[in-house]
């Protein structure tokens, strides 16, 4: 049953990705046309929503691959600042609706290139930010990254998403 479920998730995920990519491409074309400000905002909202949905579909596909033991870690070079800013921007509308301040630590070199699995980093940040915004009623959600040891050229980075939300009950900390 587990194998059948994983195969189904992988199949459905692949089938959903094609029309989502078509939608994103067509919407990007629409964004390059002459739109008034209201139309542009609507198209940008549709773009962010479709990108979020595509991220969820990618998560389903990765989950199915993990269950099947077929999800190796990737090592690609990517701009760390851009990944952090994109993760924050994905949750900006939800935060604004709740009047939350959502921001990334200042001083991060947005052009800093790192080697790692950017897709998994995006996925983890997306989940952390989603929960932070969901469970924070007032105040802020803050993303920070700091160097945590390592020896050049390799360094360890520590990512932190903090918020002024309700937190986790003390009896749930060990879980």
C-alpha cells in the first residue's frame, strides 16, 4: 500500500507540474505586456500563488521519492541571499494580512554564492515561515543566517526563523 501510494503521488505530481508550468509561463508573458497597476497586482498575486502551488507539488514529488529512497542531496551553487529573500517574499501577503512584520536579517550579502541543496533549503524555509506566519497573531517573523563554525572554504551556516507567536508548549519540546 505504501509503495502504491508513493507511485500515485509521483505520478500525480508529474501530471500537475506540466499545466502549472504552462500557467506560470503564460502569466509571465502577461506580466511583460502593458497592464494597468491593478491588473499587474492581480497577475503578480496569481504568479506567487501558482509558484506556491508548484512548490507544494514539488514537495509531494520529493516525499514520494524519499519514501522510495530516490532523493539524493544535490550540490549546486546558488545565491544564498536570493533564496532567503524569495522564501520571505512568498509569505509576505499572508503576513501583511495579519499586520506582521516579515523580514530577513540585514547585512547579508545577497550575491554570496554557496554550494548545497537549494531546493531543500527553500522547502525547509517555506515550511518554517509558513508555520511562523500561521501561528503568529501580532509582531514579527524574522529570518536570520549565521556562520556556525567550519573551516574555509567550507563553512557551516545556521538558519533561524523566529517569531513573536505562541511558541511550542513545554511538554511538546522533546517531541
